[in-house]
């Protein structure tokens, strides 16, 4: 069984740790995380960069897959589709809720809804994770 602390510790020295991704909830069908919108993650207009949304969602989907992997398996993202809907301002915190759409033996599909601190939908990301030996 994976704990939030153990997965967070794995993320800390990696890109998600550099971004500041913080895990809030872990379950086999659902992962929730938060990301503080810092200046170095923003684009013009002091709003969260599109790539930051994508990397945040990719992290949550990968974590969800890891929670479901059989022993000895690993994962990688094969594709991702992002719909940008609204912006998140610097200094705020966005929340990502990642839900399993499919948890198969060879692939898993996850959909992440990223919302502003006010609850406004900012982006929806759907990704496929490949299960590897």
C-alpha cells in the first residue's frame, strides 16, 4: 500500500517536486493534488503556464497508475490531450482531481480536472498510461 508521504517523497527530487506538486488524496480510482501558482510557473499576464497545467495533470495520472501497478511493473505516458478553459492567477493554488476512466492490464486512462481556488474549471487533461515490464 502506498501512502501520500511515500509517493510525495518519490516526487520531491523530480520535476513534480521542483514544480511544487503536493498530493492531497490517494485512492486506486482517484488522486487529488495541489499546485501553488508561483511566478516561475507563469506566462504573460501572471497566469499559470499551459505546460504547468499539463505537467501537473501528467503527474497525477502517473501517480494513479503507480497505485494500480502490479509488482515489478512501471509506467509511461503514451498520449495526453489538454483543453484549456480558464486561467489561474499567480499566488493562488490550483487543485487537480484525477479520475480513472480505465484501469486495464496494459493501459490506464485518466482524466484530470484542474480548478482555481474559487472552484472555476481551468483545464481538463485526458491521458493514457502504458503499463511496462
